[in-house]
């Protein structure tokens, strides 16, 4: 297995479009790295440059310390798993998995051992004689993984491998891939547009937008300390609430005012916000950090109450989501399913201000979280 280094890597397509700009990343051996971002942000282009399927137009790519910019894809010691499996329909599962080894002219007993080992890891042993047409979507995806494993590459590259599967299977395969990562101890680079997939699979996540890397962090850090408005809005579902608010000062504390609501900023967040007094900023709070009235009586870290008029009520099971209008903005919140509030009703909520994020309205960078 191996580590990778990308230094100032860029991709300019022949039509002049810059798909990826100045991408810098050190990937350690055995890491599970996710590239995530909306469609067209440059995830696949970056992955394809690593695979050697796309020329690198600027910068350097190293695998295990060796510059591989001009090395043929087949000589890079990587295996790629695509969303459309790319299995050979006329070959059995066994032969599909053995194919890369036959190309390499590996001896039959070695092929047999490697294919059976991979089949055992992926629970495919009973399916080795079947053709892909006789397999379910999830089984085909496992065969595609098995073929990658059989190659025993230094690095696995996966481009939206689960996007053709239905929701239930996707969750199952997500767990399978996690287990696979632990069992193989492999370096994996995985592309997805789905932030939930990114958050559940990755040891580190690279968030991209318009060809530019926005933030690289662990899932927990991305969630609690997004570096800018884009990352804050992209990571987390339902998305973080954003409200334009004016920074003020009252009784020795900083405040944020939106409409007729004013909330006090905790002193721990005041220093960074001080230069913004008198200016409009963007306050951010996740729906789970907006709490109901009965929860805030005993909790000292909550903001002043805010009245919301519920515009949408969604029962999720043990919880419900509400979307509501507040004076000066709109918010969504997780509330208990036992709360009788419904569309059209008023509800009092408060922000868990320790979890408050504030962003600069011009640069969209985080001021404090
Ligand atoms: P993602 O995988 O994040 O959806 P891609 O890496 O496929 O995005 O594409 C990044 C950007 O590069 C997109 O705006 C896309 O339209 C553009 N692009 C991709 N391939 C080409 C090409 N061959 N020529 C010009 N632009 C391209």
C-alpha cells in the first residue's frame, strides 16, 4: 500500500476550462480519503488524473514518493472501481475477477488463491460460476470491488461506486466498503457528491467547489468547524440555517440582531467578532442546535427565545423537522415528535449559542465557530 502527494496539481481542458486548480494534498498510507462536492466541481477530474486517465496539466503527482505524472495508468499500481461496474458480461464472476491477473500472466494456482481470497472477503464464494446478468446490482458492485482487490493495487480509486444502487443497498454497501477498508488496510480515494456517504466513510474529506479545494478535514471537524459558508451549507443534512444579522454591543456583551430578535453572543466567541460591530454578518446554526422552549428552561447556554411560525412540519419518526419563519429570517429545527405544534402554529425556540457559527458576508469565510 502507499501514500500519495499532490502538489499544485491543475487541469486545464483543451477548450481552456480549468477543471481543477492548484490542488495540494498529502494522503497517508491506509487513509480513506473522500472527494466530495456538487456536480462539476472537479472531483472526477482529480481522480482521473491520479489514475492516469487524464493528463495533469500543471503540478506533480507522487505515489510512494515517485513522480508518476508521465507513468502509464497500468504502471501506477492502482485499481479503479466505477459506478457502472464495467464487468465483462460473457465472463463468470471468477473470470471477471481473474482477468487482471491473467493479463499479468500470473500462474493459475496464484490466480485461484487470490480470487478465492477476494471472494471470501466480499462474500462472493457461492456466486463464482455465475455471469453478471444473473446477479443483483449489489452483487455486481461487489464483483467489481473483487476485481479491484484481486489486482492487489497500492491504491484503490472509487468514482461514485454506489450511485447506481437503490437507497437500502447503498447503505449496506457503505458498511461493506468500510469493513473492506479495515480488512485490506488499503489506501482508498473515493469520489461522491453525497455528503452523507462522505461523512460516514471517510477518515478525511476534501470538499471541492468550482475546481478549488475548500477544506480538508476529518468528518467531525468539517461538521463542527466549517471554514466557509459553502462547506457549512454543504456538509450536514438538513442544512445549516443561515440568517443575516447585525453585530451590536449591549451590557458588555456582543449581540446579533435580526428583525426584532436579538441574541447575546457567548463571550468565548466575542473577540473574533468584535471588529464586526455595526456590520451585517451571516449567523449559522444547525437544525439540531435550535431547541424547543421546554428544553431551554434549565440550560444556561441557550440564546434568548425566538418566536417562529411553522410553515412546514415533517414527522420523521421519533423526531420531527419544522421549517419556520422568524422575524428577520427563516429557520429549521429538529423537535420532538410529541410536540403538538403543526403548520401555522407558533413555537418558541432558542439557539444553543455554543454551536453558533458566524461568517463574513463579503468573503464568506468563517469568523468564529
Ligand atoms: P465532478 O466529478 O465533480 O462532477 P468533473 O471533474 O467531471 O466534475 O468536471 C469538472 C469540470 O470540468 C466540469 O465543469 C466539467 O464540465 C468540466 N469538464 C470535464 N471534462 C471536460 C472536457 N473534456 N473538456 C472541457 N471541460 C470538461
